[in-house]
C-alpha cells in the first residue's frame, strides 16, 4: 500500500457537488474532500482488509451476547431504562443497515480502533464521490466499494417489513442531512416511498401514544442519523422506549403478516447498536479475545501496563475528549478533567503514515457484510471532523 | 471487481439544494406542564422546555397551551441544537 499524490480534477468542486457533496471544503478553506492524493492497494491487501472486517464483525456479535448475558450495560454508562429494550432488540433482530469499523493498517498489522455502529458518516464520500473520482481518473482500476449496490439491495429486502413512507431524520448539520439524503436516495431506488423530517420536527401524540410527522400522521419506520444516547437523554427518550419491546407488544409486519417483536415503530439503526458504538466494546473484545491479531489491548479501569495508549471517552464522538499518551507523556489532547461516562484505555496502534499524514481506514459493513472503504487523513494522531477524506483504488 | 457497477442518484442532488427549505408551524415553548415559557428557554435547552405545535394560549409566559395532543421538539436538542450526530 502506498500514498500517491496527483493533480486534482480542474473542476473537482463542481464535480463532487454534482453528486451531493456540498461540504467538500472546511471553514478555513482547506479541502475536506482531498483528491490531491490517493491510497493505492494490492488486491491481496484489500482481501486482508475485507477478511478482517468480517472477522471483527463476528467478534462483535459474540461480544454482544456476553454484554447482555453478563449484564454489562451499566459498565458502558448505558441508562438502566434502556436495558430491556436493548435486550429485546438484540434477540428479535429488527432491521440494521450499516456500520463502519475504523481500522489502523500500516501494511502489516490491521487493528480495530473503534466501531461506529449507530451513526456512521462519510458514507456518500465512500459510496459515491470516490466511485466517480475513480471513473474519471483511473477507470481501469478497481475500488473496494460496492456500498451503493448493497444499500439498495438491503432496502429491497426490507421493503416487505417496513411501513410506508419510511422517514429519514437527522439533526441540523449539513453533513448529517446529506448523508441521510443519500441513504434515502438508495431506499427510493429500492422502490420505497420516503420522507425527510428533522429530529426536532418529530411529534409525539400523547393521545395515540405514537410519533407523528408534520401532518400528524403516524410514523411507523424511521432511519435516524442521531445517536441513541442523545435520544434517550432528551424529553422524548422515554416515549421512544415505549415504542419498543418489551413495552410495545407483538406486531404484524409485511404482506405475510409476520409476527415479530420489533415494536410499534421501527427505528433504524436499532437500539442495540448502543452496545457496539460504545467504546467499552473495545475492552470487552480484548477481554474475550486476548492477544487477537486484529485487536489492541483495551481496558476500562485504567491503562494498566500500557505506557503508550489512547484514552477515549466511552461516548466520545469525532475525536472529542481523546488523549494520546506516548511513553508516559501526553502528546495530544489532555488527561485533565473527568468524564462521568468513563473511558477506555487502548494501546497505541501502528498507523499508516505518509507525507505528514496519518490515515485511518473506515471499513464499511452493509447488512453485516464488508462493503467498502473510506480513508480519513489527519495531520496529528487524532481523527476528527476536520480530517480529510482521501480516495483509494487497488490493482 | 469489488466496486459498484453503476452509481446513479435520483434524489440527492435536488435534496442537497433544498435542505434549508423546511416547513414551519406555529410553535410555542412550554414547560413540562404545558405552560408557556419564553422562546429562549427552548433555544438554550432549559430542563423540561420543549415546543408544542398547534393549540392556543393567552400568549403570556405562564399561560397554559391547550388544544394540541402533539408536542414537538423532544428530539434534536443535543450537539448544539441538533448538530453532528454522525461520526
């Protein structure tokens, strides 16, 4: 694998805007979508990344069982009120679409950094924008990216189990709304009828005990790009739980009237994703699979014997609150202050570094299967919301 | 080949241009007992403050809003008023 520099397409801004990427440039004028470089892989390297993604997904599934069997949700700062709903959702398997494993890969070892399982973004960039970049610049090369096809296929599978329309919701950020709109686009292409609604526009009808849209129509299915941990801490959090098993009774879904414990409202992603998007998962994975080649040592009670490690808040987002310690010295972020939710302490991973950039490889799963990759680059050791997206190809 | 054969978009380009064109209804900021609060209480995320849509009141802080079983604004207050939920 190697990082190569190249000339961006002359009209790259127009080209990426044409496929929906309106947030291609950061506030300081530097490109977020950065096609002045790309990463090149061999087919064998992509095979390894794909296999690692599938293996990590299996480990995460096993970890989910252990977290629930051993009542570990409280260790993860997950509210007690949500425990029964998480357990019910895990067992009844309501629809789940996507997730992104963030991997460290230096050409030798592949290590899991974290699992963005509930609200991953960078999807449009990975599925669409880099696909068009490849078509324009390297049409004979291949790319680890069947995201678009797999998303449409998954929505087609779900068509018989969802009410119509399917609502697509996000907060107010442009990036989230574009991501949701792209997801909605793939659902439309699967033949679904869809509607957009902002999270703050969602209504709760206290007489009918259901969520309603702006026309006060009952919402039966929603794809939300909005974290469950935020929802549960908001005024409608308890209402959301009341739409889920065990509070919500057995329902009939689809033309065959399948009876399932999915609740009166289908929430995609499902509430059990709180277990995987929580960074305590990393410690559970290491505890269950000590020494596994794809995992880094990770602990909840402190760094133990690690002299070089990353301290991550359990519910941290986009690099927030992260501290990097190298040989006992803080080299990024800060260890000052305490976070009520707690931290995970994870060993430093060997990262891909080139041209002053550190790269993280976001490996996507659709319906639990490896489906593509997006690469984020940072000048420092922490990937955050200003880290640029760089395309890739392989031969 | 590991890449998608075709990547067509049917909706996204037009949606990207229209994201700011949201519908609005008459909204009132109320407390847990449906009593009117100043709008700033909902904007700053004060405890229990939320919007209800529809219904009517005398228009003064402390008045009860009646006539709507639907409340809105119970989601979307995190991340600086519903900011980046994605990561």
